[in-house]
């Protein structure tokens, strides 16, 4: 792969020699390697400014996208379309900008316009279907993908069929999902949900786990865990989830699977405990607090649950409830960390007596002169007496 810096040098030299076509191709190569290269986008704008206004506005849109100025980019796409109202490139960029900025209905209208201009644009069909799903109009998504299938070839056929299968799966229409699905893992998932466990098991057996690595192995382990969970073989399912966590870490999926498995086993503490970590990993702190409180009620002496609640209450701004849980943690084993938390809390509250109980003692000012301090008090008292005497004069 060419070095970006050397390409910049060649492009700069081409501009000096007024070889604008050469410079254009070089800057396009740079963007292919480094899409966020602002200089390349700026130079393309300058090349196109007086030669091709459509490309100028599209380059300016790209520059604004790099700078995350999406409304400006949207306006640039519209200007490019004014220059050429059949510009597929401009319409696709505009549609994607609308979609990225949650303007789904405008994006849908734009993709519809693209398909009016180019009825064989497979990518437009796919992206339009995704938007219909986001808007909750799955039937429109199904119709769109079926239209795409009529003109699709090779890899697109497989991709569209699997997209259809996912929509049918979401609608719990497992028969239609199974009639179109081509991806093996997705088919296993659908078979499990359809409770066709014998077929799912046969398909799982065709997968050679030893040849799988990384994400592929993680996906296989989750599917296998789901299979054994559905069969109510909870210990086996838990073993597979632990293997998954070794690859992906303790992410929301692993915690969710553990919570469901422990719920199946009738272990309310572990179920709530893992739901707590699942919600925390998802950034849903209030829901995590609810789950960890449920776990705490099931097992009031569990140290990890108490610490999680103390930290979560602190994170959500409830420092008083947080300190209640640090108190509970301290009462469990008298640990220094909880003791320090308690001491600092009471000290900050100005309750130095309570702070001292936990080892946080108020220090006297260093190098203070007791005599001077006493004289100051005497002077203040004398002044006060003079003021009182003045106001009580007859």
C-alpha cells in the first residue's frame, strides 16, 4: 500500500505542474487509504471548484462530514443535486446523512428517489429495508427485499435472504424465516426459538469448534449455550457462557445469559446479581441499582453486591445512600477502604466526631501561636462590649 505522505508529495508536485487529472487521482487514492484526510478533501474541492460544480459540492460535503458538520454536508448534497438532479452519488450520500442523523423518513424518501432513477441499485434496496425496520414497518422492508431478490446475483442473494430471515425472526414468523435463511448460525438461532431442537442439534454438530477463532467461536458458544438453556441443561449452558466470556470478556451478553440460566436454576440471587452487571455494562445505572438491590435482599451479606450498590449510588448522585452501603461494607469486615470512605464523608459533612471514629481527625493549623490567637479573641470580645455599651446608653 502506498504511503499517504508520499502520495501527498506526488499530488502536490502534480498541482505545481498543473497536471490536475494526476493530482485528482492521487488525492482520491489518499482518501481511499485515509478517509478523514482533510487536506485531500480540501485539495479536491479546489480542483473541482471551477471545473465541476457537482463534484465540488460533493467534495465539500465530504469535508464537512469529516468535521462532523452534518447539516452543512446535507446542504452541500442538495446543491450537488441542483447541479445534476440525476446524481446517484449525491442522492446516496444525502440519504445516508439523513439516516445517520435520525431523519429516517427523509432518508426513505431519498432512497425511493434513487430507485426511481436506478431500479437495479441493490445497495439502495438493502439500506431502504433497514430504515423500514427501524420505523417498525417490517412488511414494507419485506416487500423491498423481495423486489431486490428479483435482480440480485451471487453474494447479494445470500445477503438479502438472510436479511429477510432476520425480519421474519423478529416477527416470530419462524417458518418463513427458515424458508429463506442461508446463514448456518442464524438458522440454528431460528430453530432454537422455533423449539426444533433436534434439527438445531444436528446443525450444531456439523460445526467444527476446533476450526473457529475469535468472534466466530464466540458466536458458536452463545448459540450452543442458548441451545442447552432451551433444553434446560443449565450447567452445560453456564459452562459455555464462561468460555464465551474468556473470548469476549464479561459483556452484556454474557451477563444476560448467566442471569437467564440462574433464573432457570431457581437461583434468585445470582439471577439478579448478573442482571445488575448486565444493566451496568449497558450503561443503564438506575436499572442496575434495582437489580443489585434485589440481589442484596436475597443475600444481605454479599460484599460485592454491597460495594456495587455503594458505587452506583455515588455515580448517580445519591451520596447518602452510598454511604449507607459503605457502612454495611465496613460492618462486614472492618476493611480500611470502607473505613476511609466513611471518615472522609463525615469529615466533609463537618461531623468531626463521627469522622474521628473512622480515623479521620481534624488537624490543628501548623505553626499557630496560641498567645496571638488568644489576644485576637480578647480584642474581638472588647470590641463587642463597646458596641453593646453604645446601644444601651441612656
